[in-house]
C-alpha cells in the first residue's frame, strides 16, 4: 500500500522558492564562470599575448570590451564584488574599433 500525501500550500511554496532561487543562482554561477573564462583567455592565454588576443577580434575588439564591461557590471549588480579587476594592463580603444594593449606598464 503506497502512501501518497498531497503537499500543503506552504510545502509547495517552499519547493517553488528553492527551485527558482536555485535556477537563478545557477545562471549567475554559469555567467560568472563564462566571464572568468573569457578574462583568462585574453589575459592569461598560454599561447597568445593579450595584444594578439585583441588582434583576433580586429575592429570588433571595442565591441568585445563593451560586452565584457556590461556583463561584468550585470553580474556585479546581482552578486556584488564578483568581478573587481577590469584588466591587467592599460588599454587604448582606437577610432577604428581595434584595441591596443599598453606595453611595459
């Protein structure tokens, strides 16, 4: 004989709350991991210098920086202090959309 118990409204609400919060936290963690991966792909790439990484994007490098900055701000807005560092070296965004990494600083 199987005992099937209907959940109370409070139990349903608690289950819903856990499911929604878990989904949101998982989405934030995935975005955080993706952003961290992108950061390290440029600044800690074992095969390419940061300049060579930006050169790969050509005139779209500026768009990449804008997207990364907006994504960083979004994640930090959701979970303060997640991303503190903006870049490891000073950058110059050129008029044509390319990016130059300042060497020696």
